[in-house]
C-alpha cells in the first residue's frame, strides 16, 4: 500500500464513550419496483447519540439482525480505532453502520465537526438521480422527471432491452452522465457481455462515464479508445483494490459502506487525492441518516461531481414536484456526522 495512506489517521484516535445502542427497522417502496429495508443503528453515550445505517441489500439479513436485537458488547471507553477492532463484524455494510454511528457520536462528544477533523470546508453538492427505466425499458421515466426538473442529470444501467431506438431517445435528452454496466453483479453462469450493447452505449453517450464494464477481449476492443472514461464502483473496497485495477483510473465511484472500516475509507480519500484520481459518490437507496452522511462526505471530498446522492425522495417510484435541486446547499459545519 502507498505511504500516502494515513493522512487522516488522527481521526481514528478520537475518544468515544458508549453506554448502549439500539436498532430500528426502516422500510420504503422505491424506484425500480422494490421495497428497500435498512437498519438504523443508534449509539448512545455521555448524553449524546450517534446514528448510522446498515444498507445491507437483502431484507432477510435485516430481519435476522433485528430478531436478535442489540446483543453486541459495545459499552465502554474507546477510541474510534479500538472500537473498530472490537466490533468483530465482517460484512462491510453492517460494519459501516456501526463505524459511522461511532464517528457521529465521537465528534459530538468532542464538540467538533467532520470538516474540522479533515481540515476541509463543506461545499454545495452536485447530484444526479438513478431511476429505473421500467420493464420493458423506456425513456418515459426520464422524460417525466425532466418535465419537473429540466436540469436533472442521470445515471442509468444499460440492459439487454436497450434497443437502438431507446438508446437514441435517451441520448437525445442529453442528460446522462454515467452508464453503469454492473458487470460485477452478473451471475458467473450468465451469458457473456453483449458486445453490440456495449458499442451502442459507448458511442451514443460520448461524454458519459462508463462504470463497471466487463473486461473481456471483446469488450476491451470496444473500450480501449475510451479508457479515460472507464470508472469503477463494485470492485473498490480499499486502496489495494485501486492498485490492482487493470489500468489506472481517472475517476472512481466511492461508496463508503463498501469499505466497512472508517480507516480504509480515510486512507482511500488520501490516496486518491495524492494520485489525482477524481471521485464521485454513490448511494445504496439509504432511507435514514446514511443518505445525509454520504452527502456530507461528498461536500468535503468531491462536491462538484456526478454524485449519485440525490435526496431520498428522488428514489420514490413516481416523481413529484417541490424537491431540492442540484446543487444541495453546503451542510452546516456543526459537531457530528449527519
């Protein structure tokens, strides 16, 4: 690992007093026609509370955790580092819920803001939305949102149903900043990448970031002239993952919950800054404090970027008027991590 990592290391030595914790189930119907379930983690201590959100993808995992209840031995006097070492949680999304709640609580107990801790001033946050396009896919979901918010930008997931006509319709909106091939979510036994789809998308959106493409001899032939637009999300959990990429990236998607460990996330920010790697934030359909936390991080580390951190109401199944528009105002530089 590069010696650059650790620039923000003093943060993990913040003192932390934990007296107890609780869990709360959050649920909402969201775009792409599914019901999102997450778990709110609430740490308490010294008259303050810190909040985090477990964004594990599967509802049954949350149900199991909630059925067990608050059974972890978390009470005590810690630093953020020693608290992290004692957690014993392997699953990154679940670990991040506790680590982010601990960061929130430690900052509140210390009376300091995250901006002060990393010597950065929060800035207004640019964001885009990532709606589903239905089944079969159509450009209508984009059109309905653009009627309400003409300046809104989008991140879209190309699928087999993206015909030539649909791609032309989507491209004509001139509103797509990222296309996410989601190659790392594919079943290993699924069909090989659709080369015609790759070529159709790459050519139709000449300025969009190309996220998580499959790298095969066939796709690399399509992607080679566009490597400066290729970016990664699902494979990135640490600095080591960046250094193992097939070629150096110009920019990356950062999802804090993928890192699990606060120290890994802070090392990643320092590494990307030192190596001039651009960043944009990604979301996981957060329903509680997790959404504000990724917006907060974006305000400090990558405010002017195609951040997939739109206010949660943009994830509702049907668009509605009156929502905040991009950029979001800079969050107040107050104690805590919210």
